[in-house]
């Protein structure tokens, strides 16, 4: 079994956990979009770095003054590993590679300049989500808007009657508008301190302050240029008209940060979602639910190429996938109520038994007894993409013959037949991912081979004149049991039960495929996530590896 997460989705229906490595890969696209939207941008479309011209405006005229900053900025970095941070906080670092600060020299009473040489500023900021309409998204992140359109189009084409109004688009962003770099709290400023006799390598305090004021202006902007970390497409929370929300359609979500101090690359940013209108925990309940997820979603060795190279993990809760979907579908087809196995909680047992009796009076009194039973178990194989189905159909045939009047006198039977046997049921279903990044789903591969074994005779008794009757014409043929051997007779007795169960299993197993095409998580710049290596976790959650591909 792979060394998967020990997290269990008891409070959420799904999770998409993106490792620090994946976030780092996406930041370049997010950074480029953010800088290009800035009113201070002086960057071309192909620039890897950001070029900003930030000059203060006169409070009297509203026109730019000579005071400000022209700087080349390296793509900012976002760290998920922040000790003692609040829930949903990340650390952002902005690096000023080069440029010039123009400030007012209060001693010379004139403007002056100061060169920028690999300065940096780090600060904590909160994450938040906000709904967005398609038109605004096209302005903010055109490539993400294209991907959102593609997702909604795919979903509506596969589900006639749906249209754009059934879907909601939101984005996750970093709240820069409340950042004030002039305050002391939660910041690490790597800009030289004031130049003094004791600190000859410093810079004028006014230059340092002017640089921070300029960065404040860039971060706060006009309040509309938020730094997006991703776009989410989901179904609306309520049914619309006669269109119920599918079992696996995400209708609400929150986010969470898991910080790994041992290996920061395994820290994760997670989207925690609810399906089909289920209620997302709120307030303190949401905080408690987040805190319960105390393990890595993806192990470090799966990030660095030791065992694999993945970007994160997708998880669907066992409660949703098994309890609310898979087992009810199988139960409906079988017409039997399962019992959860006491020793194996990821195993469900079905069973049923019935009998029939018949008496025929001719030369002697003939009593026939028939018993049938069927049992079936469905078990999740943890660490694998497999559901094992095992079971047994059993049958017994009994015949007692009595001379007329002898039974009432306490005289025993004069002849009898007792046959018993069974057929085993063995098959397995293999889960596999389908659809790639658009129209994603999980399918079940059904084996072609017959899953019923041959008849095994467990009991074979025949005594008295029944031996002659069976040899001549057959006592049991008169009650519809056909065959020349006990195995053939038992097969005849079980035939209706076998065919009925075969039909029930075929009906159940051919209708298990899961569509997950009514939501999407879109990286900045219109990249895509693909999913592979589907499997069950130790607690029965469905896990998939997430692979990030830039646009």
C-alpha cells in the first residue's frame, strides 16, 4: 500500500490539496497577470519580471510628482509554511532586483535618488474568495476565463437543460489591500536601514520610507487588482427548476493551509468542498474541521521524484463515494439490505434465504424440501483501485418418502434423498480515471469472465427405494429438478437464483461510473490539473494524484 495520507474527510465531501511545489509553479502565471493589470505596470507581455513606475500624486492637483520609484521586480513568492500563522494565512515575499527611488532630501531641500539593489519585503496576508462574473474574469485572467467557459460548456452539453445560470465562478486571492508596510507587525523588510556613522552602508531614511510607500501603493492599488491564486467553477447551491444537483457536483467550498515545518515543500493549499448542496461547516465549526486535517495530503517523497512527481492530491470522502453513492446503487440493484462488517468497516455483507415445501400423495406420501440462500460481500481494497465482490449461492434438496399410515404410527421414512451444494461468486472491479482535465470522472472496469464458479456438491445422500426411482424415472423430475447427477440437479435448483443475481449484478456494475464534470479548479493563467493513479485510502476515501500543467 502506498504511503498515503492519514487524513480522513469526515467534515467535507472532497479536497483538492496543492503542494507548495505546485503553488510555486503557478505563481509565475499569477504574477504576470497581476503585474500586467496594475496601473503602474511598465511590463511587456513577454517580460519575466515586472517593471513598475510608481510616483506619488499631488493631493492638490492629482498629478504625478517626481517622488516615487521605478523598479524591476522579480516574481513574488508565496510560502505556505508560516509558523504560528492564523488559519488561511500565507507569507508573501516581493523582491526588488534593481531600479531607483526618488525621494525628498529633507536636509538639502531637494529631490534625490537612491539605487535599488536586491531589496526584499516579506509580510503575512490572508486568503479569501470572491464571486466573479465571466466578463470580469476575462479582464482579470483571460486564460482562466477561457478554461471556465470550456468547463461550463462541457457540462451543459452532457446535461441537456443546463445553462450558464446553473454555475457559479469564484476566485481565491491574497488580500493585499489591507497591507501597510510602514507598520511593524508581521513583516520582514530587507531594505538597508538609515545611513549613519555607525551604519555607513545604509541608505537615507527618506529613501527607505519612499520605497515602502511606493510598494504600499502597488499592493493596495485602487482595491480591484487582487492577486489571484486560482479560479473555481461550481454548481449553484440550490436546485433550479426540475434539475436536481448531481451527487458529485460541488456546491460550496472553503480553503485551508497545512504547514509542514519538517519539509516545507509538502505544505499544502487545499480547496475543501461540499457536494450536492450539503452544508459547509461555518465559523468555529469550520476552523475545527480544518484543524482536524493534521497530516500531509501528499508525502514529500511523492513530490521530489523519489517515488513519483506530483503536484498534490484529490480526495473524495468515503461517506460520499461509498455510503451515499456506490453501496446504495448496489443495494438498489440487489434488493437486499447490507450489514457493515464488524471487523472490516470497508466491507458490506448482503444475505438472503428462503425455502419451499411440497407434499405429493400417490402410492406413498412424498415430502419435498427445498432451501436456497445467497450471500454477497463488497469490500474496498485499501491502497488499490479495486473493489472485491465475493459470495456464494447455496441450495439443498430434500425428499422423504413414507408408506401411507406409517408416518402416523411413528414409523420412519422408507426412502430419502438429501443433496446440498453451492456456487461461489468471485469478481473485482477496477477503478480508473477518465476525461482528463475537462469532463473528469471515475469509471469502473467490469471483468468479462463469468463470476460464478461451478457447482460444488457438499452433501450427496440417497437411500431406500429412491435409488430405484431415481434410476428409472426420477423422483425429483416430478417437481422440476432436472439432471442425471447431484451436481446437475443442484445446478438446476439454483439456476433461477443464479440468473436473477447475474442480472442484478450486471445492472449494478454497469451503472457505477462517476462524473465530476460540473466543477473545476483552474490555476492562474489558465493552466490545467489532470488526475491519475486513483486508489482508496486506509479509511476508504478515494485518492488521486494531481498533476499541474501550465497553459
